């Protein structure tokens, strides 16, 4: 597998790229198994994380799942997990094609997994790329054999329609997909490889397969080439560092990148914006789960930061922005849940777990925050979800001026981080005001306030971040997690900051409440 810095030859780059998101061995299960590394209950979430991370990095033209979708397809009680996984993937990728190669753990009959994903193995032609997906046969859920139908398909291809090797990098690529590794040989007692692997390899060479991609062997293997065919064995998603693979095809040239979801090897990162079971806007998140995911995915620390206005108000009052336009609502104790929130999260406090609040301004220019709660909080995120309006006004007359005035007041009130900067303009269906990037960055620098790089909406514009970095403004990474699958999902964000760093260490750019 190549690194991001390597480039394909010019002739291959001229060919339209086709991007595959490849996931191997989620091993989703309803409970843990007796294995120190395989994390079965996380299989669904890991798949969701992989799709989200790949989408943030520019997307994909097809998704490939290389089998062992679930961990125990021989157990009828676990089979519904196949449909749950398939539904989650479909919802996450929309109309993007999903290809599946059933694995030995998916059950004695590959039809269960194939039916759940509504997929038929065979040759699939997608936008100039030919993908061969095989459903191999298993004996005792262990010994793998390429079926007669699979071998017949290879024989029928026999190098036709853009196959063959011939050095033509722009020829129509042919990619073989299967669960079990084909090459190189894996030594050991366990039968990791198909019983007829030599026959398969000969068929791949004759058919002109450019790339063969497999899973099953959780450690993965170094890439190898034989008979003009490039063989890749992917590491398992279910084991740390939880990698998925981005494959970009340009003719017969293929770039294969491994992307771990775990942040090991990256600079120390805090997730400084996470939500809890107290959020009206939550999907599937709790404070305890946030802390667990922070540790699971290699964060240096995490900040639990719930919406103060949501804690003071009923949901209907919050969504109507009455806490802004009628300040007496939030100042009343009638509907406050702040005491319950503080009681729930205080036991989680630790050196690498801070607790705080996401705050706004009301129409009087005051923080929607009581003094005793401010004194309790470790940090404050200043946010703009609505722009204050003048008495009787239907809308804000000058959104840009009101935005800058609100930011200035939030900074003057001593917030630590400006949350999701500039997002309000997208919510107002206005283009991002690029002419405000520099003055806003200067305002943050003068106030010693960090700018947030947010997952929930994948913003702000890197050009704004560049203005901040140039002025020494710290960048705070925030998942703004409404779902546990969002916590610590910063691979894309760290790559962006590395490109913007201008040679500076990321540790010197990133904000942390611990003083980093």
C-alpha cells in the first residue's frame, strides 16, 4: 500500500478516478467474545464511523464489504444483525452501490448475507470499472473453495473487454473481491486460503485482473504481485486500530490507502465538544458513552459540554429561541434540568475528562448562564444558533453585523472556544462571508479564544482556519457528538490541519483545556 504522498503516473491520472471504500471483517455481534482484540459489539458503529470518515474525505463511488459482517451467522438469534448492518449502511451511503462478499462467519448459507444486502455476486460494471464479487463456498465454516460458477465466470472473461496486462494503465480495470486471501501464502494450521487458490490465481492472470482485494486474515498481509495481479489483504475493522481502506482506481493503476479510525500515532487530541442524554438534539449518546469512546479511540481527553439553554428550558421553548427573545424563561427555575445534569456528569470528572457548557447570548447581550453554573463549569463554548432580532422585527436586518457583534460579546464574556464558527450563515441559507474570516480571526486572537473545527456539519472553511492559525489562534476539535459514533472521529480534521500548519507541529496548533 502506498502513502498519501506517492502519485500515480501521468497517464493513469488522466483517467477518471473511481473510488472504493473497502471494509473488512466488522464481526458485528450482540455481545463480546472471548478474544482480547476483536470488539464485536462495536462492529456496527465502526462501520458507520468508516463510512462517515470516508465521506468527509471526499466520498466514494462504491462500498465493498469483504465478509464476516457478523460474528456468528450459525446462531439464528444473531442473523437479524445482518439486516441491521445492511440497513445502517444503506442509510449512510444513500444511492451509492454496495458490494458484498460473504465470509465464513456470516453463516452456513451465503444467501442470508446476500439477501440482507440485496446483492448478487458476479461481475458488476460501474462507471468504467469492472468488479468481480465472489461468494465462495465453506465446509464446516472453515475450509474455503471457489465455486464452479466462480471459476466459470473467470474462464468466460479470459482477458476480454479491456482485460489482459499489456502495460496499458488506462485499460478498463478488473478488480476481484473475495473474503479469503488468495496470495501470498499464509503459513499455519488454520486454512486461511481457498483450497483451489492456484486455480484462482491462474484464472485471475488469464482474465486480466488488475487488483485482488481480500479480508479474513485479521493481521492483513504486505501487498504482493504475481502473474501481473496485485494482491491486497486488508486488516480487520473489528480490531485496533480499526482500519478501513480507500482504493482509487485510475485505469489499471490502483492507489490503496489504509485509514485507521483509532488516533494512535497522531498528536494528543481532545474532543472539546460532546453532548449527552440531556440534549434535546441527541440521536444516540450518553455522557458515559462519550467518555468510553474517547478512551477507546485514543483521545488524550474529552470535554462533556451540554447546551445550557436546553438545560434551563423546555424543548419547545428552546426550538422557538424563546430563551433568546424572552430571557425571563431561562432565568426561571420552573423547567431547569441543570441540577440533574451536574449531578450526572460530575462523577465522570477526571484529569482527562472535563465538564462544561455550550452557551449563547440572549437579546440583552447576556450569557444564557447562571453565575453558580459558570463557576462550576471547567470550560465554556460560545455558540450562535440564532441571531438576536430587534423588537417587532421578522428577521435580522444585517446578519453579518449582528453576527460579528455577537461574537465580540461572547468573547468579552470570557468563553474559551467559539463553537462551529460561521455555521449560522449556512443555516440562514447565506454564502459564507469570506471577507469576515480575517477580522473574526483577529478578534479571536485578541481575546485568546480558540476556534472550533467541528464534525457536526464538517466546518468551518479551511480558509478561515488558515487565518486563525496565521494569527496564533488555537484550533479546538469538536465532534459536537449527537451520536456516539461521532466522538473522536478526527482523522480528516487532523489531515486538514497538517496541510494548513505551514510546518508547525500540530501540538502547537491544537487547543486543549489542560493548557496545551
